[in-house]
């Protein structure tokens, strides 16, 4: 069985979504990659076992596994597809998006080192970097996203990673990934981007010089709100220590999840095109409504990152945030009047989801503390599904007019 290099190298996004990383022929001449439900693998004889171990020690093993913690054919197919979509040499599938980030940081940051990250990042990421890495004697400096003077000033001799998200969560701020990569290359520091919101359909940070990207595959890549997984992607040489580290810690992803990811990624291009279009239409509607105070969506010219997004992205995504005129009570009244979106903390799937950050993602903080971290009581994050935008807009209109 061999992976199809022509599709990986030359296919357009939807073609890659369907075919990249697949093997031909598949076992049993199946059309779909099968689920290899096994925890371990066998050898025909000792010569076979020794040959495998010698090749494994040199890093040259193709389509052969020894134990489930170190690899699985279904997982390998999922990893190959994501790698092709991101134009990466390799990808690693793990148990969740947070696992992708924490494994990357822990394997790349020795005791006494330092990381610089941008603000407006996912709250759990910031908590891990600012609170938990301290236990390993790893320092952290947080700088405003897009403030490259602050970024340069924060770098120390012991800095090993520059980290950011684009678009960011929840305000969809846009990072100039080319400039970010240039800083890392010039200073000899690894650059890591959480590319969950952008997806490889809208932006491929590795093409702009970024070293490592991570995904919460739970979101757009899976696309159906039915799995938890994460990806790490980049060059083979860069990620080998990460893969070895995960093999020891054991935070792997299982073949059933890989099968669902393979299925989900087949429609990634179609879903993202719909969500891009819906995001733009809904953002323009909300921006013009008198009951809406402000809208954050990179497809709007009023968004501070619009020019950068227009230059480096193929689409502006399916997530937007906005504030309702009024306070918590008026915002809750609007949310409860909606009929299509579900109230839920996730994003990126076929169903539209709505989040009230202050009372859900930041429920442990007071209203005053929420304001201090930039989360007002009237802020709403809306993740567009694949419903018709006309129906979503009609639903928003009736809720805003309630």
C-alpha cells in the first residue's frame, strides 16, 4: 500500500480533502480506509522483528507498526490527509486540541526556557502557559497580537517558542503570519500557530514560514460535533521529538476517531465554503442592525485585521463575535429568542452554535474581572454551521427585534 503523492502535491483543497493520504489499493479492495481495531501488531519471525526495530531506530518505517501507542494504520491515514491539506511533511494526531498544544510546549520547552504568546488566545491555552508551565520553571510573556515591537522586546536569550492564534478567540484578530515567521527565523526561535479557526482551506501558515501548527480537530476538521482530537503538523525533523514524547506520555488518538476524522475531512472544502459565505452575510447583517453595538469579523472592512486577512486568507471563516446594545439581561433575552443555533461552547461543525463567553467560558470570574480581560456581559460568539444563511439571518432578526 502506498500513499498517492500526486494528489498530495497537486490537488486543490476539495480534492485533497477527499483523497489525500489515502492508500491504493486498500486492504480488501475497500473504497474507504478501514478501522484497524488492534492494540498491538505481530511479526512473522525474529528476522522480521529485528529488521523492523533496526529500521525504526533509524526513523525509516513505512506502513509497519509494533504497538498501538506508537502508531495505527487508520490514524496514519488521517495524519497523512491533514499533512497534505497543510502542505506539511508530517502530522501527528492526538487526543484533543489542548493535547496538541501541551505536548508541543512540553516537548519543546526545557526547564529554564521561555515562551512568548499573544493575547486574545483561547483561555485554556493561556492558563496552561501562564500557570502550569511555571511548575516546570518555564517563563511566559504575553504581548498584544499584532504588536511586533512588543513581541521583539519580549524575546529573551532563553526564549524557545513564539506562539499565536489566527484568527484569535473570541475577537477574530488576525496575525500577520509572514511577519511573525520572519521574527522567529531571524531570532532562531520556533514559531507555533494554533490554526483551528482558519483551517487549511482558508490559510496554510506553514506556506508563510511558520514552523509548527496545531489544530483542535474537534472543530472544523471533524466537522460534525462527534469527536475529540487534535493535530500537530510541520517538518519531520522538527516534530520527531514531539512524536517520541507523545509515545512515552501516551496521549494518543484512537482508530475510531481517526476514521471519523477521515470522513469529516472529506467534506471540509465544501463546508468551509458554505461557512465562509454565511459568515460574511451574517456579519454584514449584524453590522447594519440598530440593536447590535459592534461586530468582529475579518471579512468586514471595519475589522482591524481586514487588510491582513484579505492578503493572506482565502476566506474569512465561520465564526464571528458581536455585542448587543444593553447588558447581560438584554443579551440573554436575545439568545433565548433564537430558534436555530444551539447554546454550546464549541464551534466549526454542521450545526450553528452560540456562546456567551462571560457566563460560560469565564464563569469563574466576576463581571468586573471579565471586563478586565476584555469580556463584557453583552458579548456573543456565533459559530456558523452549514444552514442556509437566509434562515440564520431571519432567525437573528426576529431575536433582535424581540
